[in-house]
C-alpha cells in the first residue's frame, strides 16, 4: 500500500521496483497468449487424430471413439436428442406426404366437379336462351290472338252520287277549273282503288274521225291497265280519246262539242272526265281550242295560255312510237360524254310574232296589254356569232334545206325527216329548243317533239324560254335532265354550257334517258303517266302489284334436312330464334292513306341519284316510291321506320310495328339438282325464314322423282322486276339464246340501285362433279354472253355494272376458304 500510494502520489524514489512490475506483467501476458494458442490449435488436432485413428482395439465393446454398430451411437447422451429429433421429423414428413396425396386426390375430384358445373352452366344458358325464344314466340302468338279477337277498323262504305247528279256548282269564269271546283271527290274515295272507265272509241260518234293507228295503240294499252274497269257506275275517272284526228279534219268544233255533251256519263258538264289528244303526225292540231269542254280535264301537247288550266289540265308528250317498242340498237350510248357538236339547232320560222297577233282568234281577242318583244332576231344573231367564233364546234341552221314541217304561228318548224334529225342529235352534246315567240302559246307539239327526240338519243335539252310548260312539269323535276334558260339570257348560253362538268353532263343524260323510257317512249308509258298524275293529284294510293301464282313443290325427301355431315355448327353465333311452328303468313300491308298526301312533293320528284326508279314498281310510273311489295310472307315491304344495323333483330330492324316478320330466300338454278338440294338443306332451321323461291331456268320441269328436302318452309317460282320492269328487248334476247338471264338480272339491279354486287361465296362452292352436262362447256355459251353484254349496254345506253372488291362470307353456305384461296375478288 505504501508503494502504491507513492506511485499515485508521483514518487520516484523506488524506480527498480516499478520496472520489475512491468516486466512481470508482460511475461504473464505472453504466457497466457501461448497457452491459448496451444489450446485452440493443437488440442483440436490431437482430438481429431485420436477420434479417427486411435482406439483400434479388437473388441467392439472397448471402443471409445470409433463408430458403433446399430443404434449404439444413440447411447451417447448428447446424440440421443438428435436421434429423437430425426425420428420426429421423419414421422412428420411421412404424415405431410400422406396429407399431400390426400389433398391432390381432393383437388382432382374438385376439378371434375368444376368441369361438370361448367357444362351445367352452358346447358343452363342454352336452356335459358331457348326459354327466352319460347317466351318471345309465345308473346308474339298472344299478341296475334289478341289482335284476332279485337275488332278491326273497317273501310268506309262507298256511297256513290246519283247517276244524273251534277254535284258541283258551275265555275264563275270560263276555263278557270281547278280540282276543288271542277272535280267530284265523292266518286273517288281513298279506298276505291282509282277505277277508270274508258269510252270505246269505236262506239263514239266521232270515232270514225280518229287516226286508226292512234286509236289502235290507245285501245291496246287500256286493255292491260290495272285501273281500267268496265263498270261505269263505280268509276272515279272517265277517259275519252279525242285525237289525233285524221287530216283533213271533217268534224267542226261545234259538232264535237255537241257529241261530247251527249255522252252517257257526261252529266251536263263533264266533271271527272279526261279528254286525251295524242299528237302523232300533225304538229298543228288544237281543235279543242274552240270547244267548250266544261269541267273535263284535257291532256294534249299543245296549249294556249287562255286554254291551259294549271293543276287541272295535263301537258303530255307526243305519241312517236305508236305500236312498236323503241329500237334500242339505234339509240347511241351515253358515253363519251362530249360529242362532236357542243350544241345544234335546225329550224325555220314561218310566221313572225306581230303578223300572228294580227289574226283574229276567238280567245286571243280577250288578251290585254301590248305584245311582248320578239327575241328571235337576237337569238339568231347570238347563235351565229358563237358559230363564227370557232371556240367550239356548233351547228345552227335557221332555214330548212327541204320543205319545213307544218307549224303553228311564231313556232320554229321542224326540218327534214325524223331519221335525219336524230342523226344530228346523236352528234350533239346539247340540243337547243327555242320556244314559240308568242308567249301565250305555253307549249306546242313541235317543241314537245324536239324534247322527245333529244331525250331519246341523249342530247341534253336546252330550252330557251322560261314560260314554257314542259310535259308533266308539275310532277317531274326537269332541272335534273334539261336546262331552261330565259330568252334574254341567250348571250350567256355558250358560257353556261361550257361550264358544266362531265359528271354533271352524264348525270343529266342518264336522268333524261330514264324520263324518256318511263314517261314518253310508248303509248303505255304515256297513258300510265297521265293516269298516275290524276291519281296523285287527288291523293289516291297506287294499286298494289298483282300477285303471281307459283307452284308449291311437295316435299319428298329421302332424309331429314340438316343431316348433311358437311353442315358445321355455328358455334357461338346466334342467328335468332328458330321457327318451330309452320311459316307465319305475314299480313298484307294496309297502306297508310296519309302517305300520298304527306309525301306528295318528294314522291313527285326524282329518287336519290340520277334515277327515279324503285324496285317493285307497279304499272304506275310517276310515284314508284309508293310501290310496296304486297305478296304474302315476304320481307321486302318497307312498312316500318326501322333503323336496322348490325345485330338488330329482323322484326325490330323493319320498324317493330308488326308482331312477327320473316323473309324469303330466292335461289337461281339450271340443271344442277345436287347443288340445289344441298343448298336447300343448308337453310333448314334458319331463323325468320318464311319460304324459298327457286327460279327454275331450265325449259324442262324438275323430274318427278327428284327428292326435295323438307326444310320446314314451302319452296316456290319468282320474277316480278325481271318480267315487268326490265326492257322487253332484253327478255327477248334471253329467250332467244336461253342464256344470259343472270347477267340481265345484274344489269337490272345495278341500273336501279347504282350499287355494286357483294361477293358472298366462291366459285368452288358450286362445283358439281356429278352433273351430266354444263352450259359453260360449250364454246358458244361464252360467245353468246359477250353478245348479251354488248346488247344490254346498248339498251341501257351505258354500262350499269360497277366494280367492287368487297366480300361477305355467307352464313347460309358456311363457306370455308382454303389457305391457298385469295380473299380479294373483283367484279364488273
């Protein structure tokens, strides 16, 4: 303690003792380190050596460190725990493996249950869909039964006036008739069907004065008209042919007037009568000018302003083709658009305006005011200047090389024969028509003839004189086929004609061709148009298309339809409810009688596009948009305001205003019975199918032993558009060659719709290895088809067929395209 105290107190007297302490501490630290090194390094090595090499005694019981047999190692205390742990882990592993196998077995069972549940769900979905269809059909049936038990709205009983009852008070002014004061609507109910009584021309007192050819043509067209009736007591309209009279006229106006008033149904004033004067040879006849026609309507090609009653009288075209169809081979094609002459005019003016006004005529004595200016001199000078300028090749001749045709005063007379005039018009893009200088002559037969010939050969009419009344002007949109220019604008005509584009020219030429074919070309078209104008004015709907009888084919199938192994399942494609009942007879369309009144203006004018023609057009050319396809069980009746679209139900797409609606399938065939039967079988179970119409083109009827499949709907014949709308010349050529009917149908549909075809299946689908013969094997077959195409183009005046590369895979034929088949098709 003393030394320690001294050290703490900083003493320095005992320095040797301090050094000894330090040395002693170092020795102890070194010894301790060495000892730890020996223990940590050599002892494990020695222990490892003895554990592996020593203890080589012979007796196993004397072994201390060597391996022991069996479970003797477990006798070692510190290893026993490890053994127990190993045994416990092994037992747990065995238990877990058993549980794993048990769980796998349960998973497999659950997977089987899941698959069974999935199948049950799919079956339940199918059952639910079928139940929904059954419920829907039951609801339809319930509505139909309810509709049958409900009283239907009956048409009103038609009450006719007395036979001799004049019915209307006389008009206050002469030649001031309109429908409201000169037409008896009581004879024409909306549901009457517009019956027309035509007086027999041979029984009339003045019938012997009528031109024989005109009378024959008129009688022929009245015999086939759907509105003509022989019962005069129920007639709405009474028609009398009063011209053309033979030259020289041996009947005085007073005598004609007396004979008209003595007609059995004239009823003192001639109301609901229509006098038709057809101009054929003469361009000067207007013998009704000094005849009092009472309340009768007049239809002719020549009218003076004092004689014409707008909205009551009818301006018609002259009768050029009296008893024959137009020769389509002589009609030039509509292309190229531009021809040799920009415009042409040939005519000669026999009498000036002032000299004509000096003549005394009964009605013109009542005219008031100064005579209007005569622009003919200015027109002649302007047209000669255009011809001399050489900017465009034009032809304008104001004197005839030969004797001009007879004409009315102030009218430009026709030059030459009709064939010569047509040859000039075939070379002209435009045809000038100069109206008479007398403004009181609202239309003349000569102007109407010029218009007829221009439309016939595709020369676009250019009418100088806006006061003119063109044929059927109140119901036709003439601005789509002709140009009407006031005479004071004659100096601007050349600029106007040069400014029209080729597309506009072609559209006007097509529309003009359509107007000529539909309303002017034959006696049938003229008479049908006149009746349609009257019927439309008094707001009576058009007569329905007559139903064509078809032979229903009995089913004598040797196997049930639908058993064809090539028929593939539709998969998830839902085509709609399958008809489980007999085909539903669609109710005939009861026309909404407000249609004619509310849609009058639109119907009078042309249809969308350059044409004014709709499918299923009846014998009534003015209002084809009214036409409805009224055959029972068809799906072509546009009777609803449906929106359509992909995925729409058929009934809903048509407007949803009928409980159920179906459609008809039309199939074309020629001696390919096996292909036909297979195609028919594929229609089995098709939703909304009402009937199948087979167009049998072979001259031989189907064999009696032919097995027709029973597909649940009747199989029947079809050809309305083909038979009644397509030109007769095309049908004659098809009958002559017994060929080209498919081309004719494609031409017709493209001409009407202006749409290309849709590719629905490939040619290989219709292979018929077992067919004994085919028309296409004959070389003349294709030569005839080439001739047909060229002839059809001449008839239509242009190529109606359009190009397309659009394809739609057919659900009906279930077309399967191989990989080596192309998916791009082109048609003409």
